[in-house]
């Protein structure tokens, strides 16, 4: 993710009240390896091991002294670039009377520390359920598919979100 260019400033004791420190371009990325396996016709799983990095570039911070007008104020430039390995885990299927279930746990990792505060990667748990209710009445009723889909996502840092919509399908099969 490239956040674009930002113009940096820091407070200063001049007519403008700040000094231009130039442009900076924060970036973040994640790269990983995935493995999945279909264990049976009713159960599959997947695991992704990844490396996530966020680079907020450099910032100017006051180390000692008080206000910007204080002649004893020491200002130093500090880099804010952190990285952390993480794991995603997913299970899928269930496939009983065309009922499909899936679950995923994303960004299982340690917390990273910026200055004095620790922050986790954006951890989330998701569940989904898809059903063709007509197959509960007749097993072979795939000529007239009617799917109901429900999905929920519960992230650590904001409220749970729920979705309900028909999933895409072609010739009576879920894609």
C-alpha cells in the first residue's frame, strides 16, 4: 500500500510557527506463503504465513526541554518502521445437503510497539454460511437453485459486520 506523498513540518520559533521538513511517503506491505489441502470431500483447510511491514518513515521528536521556545529543547529525527510475522488460518466446507460453512482467523501475531504503546495487527475472525434450502426438501433439486448466504466478520478494532446476499452461481453451482 502506497499512501502517497505527505508534506512534513515541525514546530519552530519563527513567524510561520513551523519548519518544512520535506515530503515523506509512508508505505506498508505483506508478503506470504499459503498452503491449503482438501482433507475429505467435506473438509478443507488453509494456512498462510506472512510477513507484514509498515514504514512511516522519519519524524522529528523533542527529546529534552519543554516547549518549542525553550532553548534547551533537543530535537532528533527518529525512524518508524516496524515489521511482524503473522498467520492466517481458514477452514471450509461441511457440505451436508448443500450447506457450506467457512471460518477464517486473520493476522494472528504478537503486538508491535510504537514508542510506549503496543498495537496488534488488525486481527479478525470471519464466518460464512451458504445454503440451498430447496435441497433440504429434495437432494436433486439443483435445476432450480436458490441460495441464501450469510457472512459475519468480527475485527478486534471495530464493531462486527454482517452481510447477507446471494453468492454468484453458474448452472446451479456456487462459484
